[in-house]
C-alpha cells in the first residue's frame, strides 16, 4: 500500500533530483576540459552516456510531476439529461447555465486555480483568456445568437405550415434543411474555467462534454475522444424517465466499442438523474426504476448511483442540507472518490514506480556497459604509457650500440671518412625505418579514436649530414693542397690545428686521439639527433594518448573522481528499491 500521491511524489523526486545533481557534477568536468578538448567531440562516449542518463531522468521527472496534477473526470451522456446541472452540483456552485446553449456545442473543463479566469479556444485553435465574469458574458452572447437563429427558423416553419398542408415527415425534413442553413453554430470549441474552489476540484479536473445526440464539429468529437482516453474515470449520465431507451443503449454500445478499439477499458459510474420526478409521480416507481437499471446496466458500469441533480443544486444555492441529503449527491461524490480517486491514485503511483524500475534497469545496464569499456580503455592507456617508454628505451639502446661501433681504429687512416659516412648512412636508414615502425605501432595503440587516420610527422634522423662530417670535407680541400707522397701524417694533420702541430709534430698518439675525438663528436652528434627525435615521438604519442582518451571520455587525471561519481549514481539508484 502506497502513501499519498504527495508523499510518494516527494520520495521519487528527491531521488531523481539527487541523480540529476550527480550527473551535473560529471557534466562540469566535461564542459570545462583541460588543454585539449576545447570543442566537445560528438562521439565522446562520456557525453553520449551522460546525456542518455540525463534524458531518462528528466523524462521520469516529467512523468512523476503528473502525481501533482488532478485526475481527469469525464462526464458524458445525451443532451437534456441534466449533465450541466450535475456538474454544477459537483462543483458546489451554479457556474454553467442550463439552457439550450452553451453545453450543447463545446467542451467545458473545470480546473482549480488561485486566480479565477476563463480560457476560450476557437475552431482555428486560437485562445483568448478573459476574466470569469467577462468570459461568461461572451458565452451568453453566443447563446443569444443561437436562440435568435432558432426563433428565425421557427417563424419560417410557422409560415410554411400555414401556406402548405404537409405531413410530419416532410415538416421534419424541412426543419433539418433550415437548421443546416440558418442555425447558428459557434466557433468556440472549448472553454477552460479556472475556479478558486475546493472540493472535487482538489483532486479532479471535470470535463463536461456536449450531448452525444448533438451535431458536433469534427474537431470537437476528436477532443472528446482525446479527453475520454486520458480520463481516470467516466460519469455516464442517464435519464430516469428514459432509462431503457434505445438511444441510451446505442450510446453505451458505442463507448464499449471505443474501449475495445483502444484497449482502454474505463471505470464508469452510471448516474441515473431526475429521480425527483420519478419519486414525485409515483414512489413505487422509484424502486422499479432502480431494479430495472441494475438489471440492465450492472455489467456495463462499476457503480450505479441514483440522484436528483436539480434538488442538489437548489440545496447548495439555498444552503438547504435536507435538499442536499435527499438529492443523493454526496453518495455520488463518495463513489467518485472510492472508485476513481483511490483506485486511480494506487494505479498511478504503481505506474510511476514501474517506470522508475524500467529506468533503473536501463541506467544500470548503461553504467555496466560504459564502465566495462572505460576500464578496458584505462588498461589500454596504462599499457600504452608503459609500452612507449619501453620501446623508446630499447630502440635507443639498439641504435646507440651501432653508433658506438664506429669508434675503432680502421677509420683513422681513412682521412676522408668515406667508409665512416657509408656506415653512418646505413645506421641512419636502419634508424629511420625503426622509428617509423615504432611511431606507427605506438600511434595505433595510443589512439582511442579509431576512425582517425595516423597523423604523419617528420621524425627522420640525418646522421650522414652531421656537421662534423661536413667539417671533414672542408679539411679534404686543405689536404689536397698539401698532399705529397712523402707528406707525413703529422704534417697533414697539422692543418687541423697549427699551434698544436708545432708542439706535437711527431706525436702519433696525439694525432690518433685527435681523430678519435672527431669520431666521438660524430657519434655524440648522432645520439643527440636520435634523442631529439625520440623525445619528439614521446611527446607526440603522450599528447595523442591523452587527447584521444579525453575526446572519447574525460580528462585522464579526473578518471578516479569520474568513476567515483558514476558509482555514486549506481548507489543512489538502489534507493529506488
């Protein structure tokens, strides 16, 4: 058993608003990203995930807000059965006139409001809001136009009967022609009365419909169907004087067919009105009518109530408790509360909790799928980071090892360093090939946006163009000028450093060290170039990994907080039961 709608609404809205607040915390981290994600990626998994969660929660917030709305009570029946009088009695005041118009052509809705006013809807869907007093005056003018048109039709019929001897069927057909041509049809299709009135309007919006035996505009009929399908209860008005009429049975069959058509079986109360007339004419007939009504309609309606709406409204206007009691209007109100309010309240609250259960299961499933993919990519992120440093370290060791092999004595006699340059070019080609493979493999592993192509960058090394090798080529020019068969190695090398050669002309160890030093410089220069490119690759891949992860999810530095916030949503969902 549920609590009241208000209390259940507060419970539900508290949890849903808490969920919404947790989602907003996550959204802040997405809306204010770090250095990368200035333009939010439409393919961002976190954005899609959070938006979907938010939509479901907002949808359910909108749904549970219906718990604050009154139920819809639909009043239906043929004209002249006292519908408007019954509505006035339920409202506890004489708000609708009970003449030919206005209740024969439009739908009236009665809604509780602190400010009393009237909203009139016209056939072209335009709406006009007026004060209650001004609105009622406008409706009276419509009624006067209707009455004037009827008078005009009556005068034509009167003269027609004088001039011609006609039978009744011919007269009826002629009357229909005149009504089709001259009878005033208002372009008002709906009136919403906003009344500052307690009582039945605390729990219900009353919908008073045109008589079903009236000629109605198509959009009015459509509105009636719409309100009928949305209604939480139906009051079907029958006339105690005409309880077994063919017309009443036909109309009830029609409503049964509509229930079957829309798979929308409504709880309906039959209200047998004008019991005061039956009781006045013959008290024994009252019992007969009740027995007959129960016999005919017990399977059609949830409840059957016998009233005198006229006595009820007279008692309400004159504050006559005896009239009100005799009218049986209070039994009708109690029946409405029991059969419609309590049942609808239970059904409505149950429906909202069922919707919340569906939402909960759906969000749980979304969270599990999202976290599964997120954890998988976090693992990939960490592996990529480890892999980057391992592969860079290994390739550096491998290339440096080959460069260090250049430091041997065989190049000392090769003064033009031809073989050295050739070997450097081989190492260079091997290094660039390895760097390319390294970059491609790291790019693929570190890129979380699979639809993005590999971004090509220039990371090639140029060992063979080392500035130290170029310097040796300049030395070649000096050598060509001084070179003789008898030229000693010390004389040739003196061109590198004249002052030093004077001191150590015959110092072969010094000459050897000098050449080794030059080769060392070449190797060092190559290693420096290698380190620069490896550092470039490291920065590029690290940035790619961070940026692509953030584009797919959220800034990696916020991931622990992000997971905590998602887990908080999961915990809050459990409070829905």
